[in-house]
C-alpha cells in the first residue's frame, strides 16, 4: 500500500472555491463599512464646524463665510481622514448673516468619490441634514 502525503487536486480545488465564496461575501461588506466610516468622519466635521459657527455668531452677531475665522487652517477645509472637502455657503432661502449651509463633498482622488449612495452631505444652521445621491434619505 502506498502512503500518500499532501492534498489531492480535488481537495485543493474545493478549498479554493470556498475561499472564493467567502471573499465574494466578505469583501463588499468590508468595503461598505469603510465607506460608512469615511462618511461618518465628514458628518462629525460638519457638526464640529456648525458648533464653531454658532460660537462665532454669538461673538460677532453673524455667521462666517471663512473657515479660517472659525480657527481652521484652510478654506475650504479637508476632513481629518482627507476624504471630504467642507465649504460654507448661505442657505438658499436666507442670507449668510442669518443662515449657513455646510457642504461636504468627496475629493476627486478619494475612494469616497465613488460613493453613489451619499455623494455630498449638507448641514445648515437650522439643523437640517441633507445629502445628494441614490439613497440620500438614509445617509445621516
């Protein structure tokens, strides 16, 4: 009787198929969680900038149109993870003295630029959250 060592070709093919199936299931879920975590960084930055806007308005009786006035190094601001650009605009229905609109848009070189569900995130002085994209309602 011959003693066999190692694995047969059939056993290796079965293992490779199982690994492929597991990767096919796990990889999209992993990529989705990465996109959500990067989006959360943009949301946190929007909330932080909104808080600084309220502090600025308390002191100067108006909202700022320059992120440098709020203590940031640049205008527009890039989020901590470097995937979104934050800018300040006036609300569509009011002047900047009364209402600001913060917008977080993905940087073109960022993997977030491929996020079709929630392309850009917005937050205004009234606390209204918004987004553009395929599934904008569930972004926040």
